C-alpha cells in the first residue's frame, strides 16, 4: 500500500475531485478544506482495503482500478467507476464493517476520516456533514432500489418455477 498522506491544496487534485459525483456539492474552497482530512492510497492486487467486522471512521472513494466487495468469502460486486463509494455503511451506522473489500488489480482510493470533520468550525462541520451524508443517502437509496428490483425478479422467477 502506498500512502500520500496529507494532500497539498493542489489545483489538479481539486479539479479531479470535482468530477466525482459525490463531490459535486463542494466548492473549490470546500474541497481544499476537505483535502486536509483526506489521503490517497494505492493498493496492490488482492490487497485488503477494508476488513469485514472491523470498526473505523473511513469512507473510500474509488479513484482508479477496481475494488472487490466480499462477504463471508463470496464476491458480492466489483466496483469500477471513478467515484464509487464504499465503507459508508459503517460510518453511517457506527457498526462493524459488513463486508471486506480487496483491490482487484492496482487500485487508488481517496480516503476520508469522517471523525476529522468534527474538528472544523461549526458552520463548516454542518455543511460538510450535510453534503457527505446526503451523498451517502443517495448511494444507499440507489442500492436499495436495485436490491428491491433484484428481489422482485427473483420472486417472479420462483413463482414461475412452482
């Protein structure tokens, strides 16, 4: 794993972050602040990114590569789009990670330690939490919609086979 640690207020990085859907609500100044409690890490193929049942405050945004989500040793999904988010459920609920995530080839992620948001002044803290959690809500709503559609298809298939 390669760590870049603290990211400088780099205009190129900020322009790149603006392309990530979850970051669209942030101004350039917000993104500069945001980068102060973020880091970019690069993982090797099959390297563990998140361990199932672990506890922490990190949210991951896929920058490049692919991330394989595993539950009880079974592959659930491979994330491959820039801006795909993982680790948000543990942050929202405060419970242990529900799945492991591995790099599926060389993979880079923007990592946010959400507890660092609490160190901001009140106005920025509320703004950042609002934008971040609104993004989480959209992601989770889309996942729920997809899961519901898959459940309905599975029920229809079972009904046909009875």
